[in-house]
């Protein structure tokens, strides 16, 4: 399916009328159920390949049982949650990425998806928390583009990208063919954003990347709370801190803003200190934590989305800067870092704030 057709279908599905029709006709639930079946088949195929290649972590029959009951990927089974070591009562404490995705597919309103899936709309909607310059390249002239890349170091990113894919940095002092760069960004529907200079404390962790804080909120009935806080940092030469792009994250205490776990990545590797800077994760204090959490709660009340992941940073001037946001955040970072499941807590908050009993 080409991008234009996909964008058109999404605009119809996520319109108030389209979303209401999909919900009450049962299409939303049917699509979610069918997608889960498809994903499970792919997850089983991956696990079969891993065990065929001699994986020593558990066995295929046990994985099939965990997949059937808990919808876990091979990565969750073997590395992130180490299900192969756990008894059934321990496994019951976890909520898998697929179960959370199912919840978002069924209950996240189309109006929220339309905002969060398109970074241009997102930046406009939450402009109060955006202090950097940015342009949507297809709407900008070559002159405007040239002025921006010559004045600032910039980050180029797909307007509808995710998991940190397709993002690269443009250095103002290392430009060759601006017209070619403009044509490429125009064709690929890229956003161009002024590079954010973070506060000294966050920058020191890994100067090559923008190190953000993922704050997860639960909202409904005119109120919002903080479910989770995660400090995220890049490694090596990477300019992004996304865990799915190899980054490291550590859990932040939501009351104090102090990191209380070691760092970890999606491969199950643990890090007492950052491998590049040598800074210890445990005990690291996120600056201006009260401002960070209050901004995220305030933003959460501007959308009807039940659970939102806000990627924010403190800039060099002390502003809480919204980098990105996700209408369907994974819970794997929180559960992996703590080494404990959060299903009961998540389900209880969804019941309290949205009145939804999760299966």
C-alpha cells in the first residue's frame, strides 16, 4: 500500500465519525483480534527459528504455552522478562507488548491516533511544550530549508516514523549539496527540527545523543497520573536514545525523580554505569523533576488518549521540551528494569481512570 493511500485510509478511520463507526460496529475489535492472531503466528515462527538454531533459553513447548497464555515475544520470554526461569504465578504479573497493543487498538480513540501518528500535527497540538524551531519540509521552500540548515544543526526525521528509524543529524558546518538534501527530505516527507541542546546534567550522560525522559501518563475523567518514568540514553555514535535502536534506559522513581535501577537494553544486558561516560545510573537525579511531571500531566489532559508516553528533555535554558509522544507506549522498559511485572497496577489505573475492565 503506498503512503498516500495509507494516509487517506487512516484519515478516514481516525476521523470522529469513522472512529465511532469502527467502535460501535465491532470493526475495531475484529481488526484487533485478527491482528493478534497474525502477530502470534509470526512470533511463534521466530521462536521456532531460535530454538532450531539451538537456543538454550527454555524450550519450544514451554514458549508455546507462554505465547498462548501471555502473548509474549521470544525476546520477552528469553531476555527481557526471562519467562523461561519463572513459574506461572510469576508470569501472571507481567503484561506483554502485544497485550498492551491490543488495548491501544481497541480503546485508543481515533482522534488521538491521528495526532500522535503524525509528528507535524503533534508539534502543533502541543506547541506550548515546543521551544525549538522546526519545519515540515514539503511545506517549506528551498530558501527556508537552506536558511535553517545553515543556521542550526538539525535533526531530520520521518513525519510518521517510529522506534527511532530513519532519523539522522544534519551538521550546519558539513553541508555539501543543500538542494539535493532538500529534494530528499521533500520526497520522504521529513520534518526538520533544530537540534535541542539539553541541560548539562543530561548531556553529560552521552553527549552524542539527546538523552530524554519517557514519562507515561494515565488520564481520564479530567485527571491524570504518572505511571512510569524512564531515563533513556544513546550509546556509541548513535544520535538517538531509543531502546529499539540500541539505547540504554533506567527506571526513575516517579515521586523523587531519582534513578533507582541499573541501565538495561532490549537484549537483556545490564549496565551499572554508562559504557561511554562511566556515569552510574542508580542515584542519578533528573533535574526539575516536578516541572517534568506537571508538564506531562497537563499535556495528558489535552488529549482523550488513555495511556500516553511523553518523551521530554530539559533544554539548556531549563525548559521542559517535548521531543515526541506515543499514544501506545510499551511497558517493557518499566518491567525489564524493575525485574517485576506491572500488570495489576496498569489494569487498576485503567479501571480507575477510564472505567475499562481489561481481560
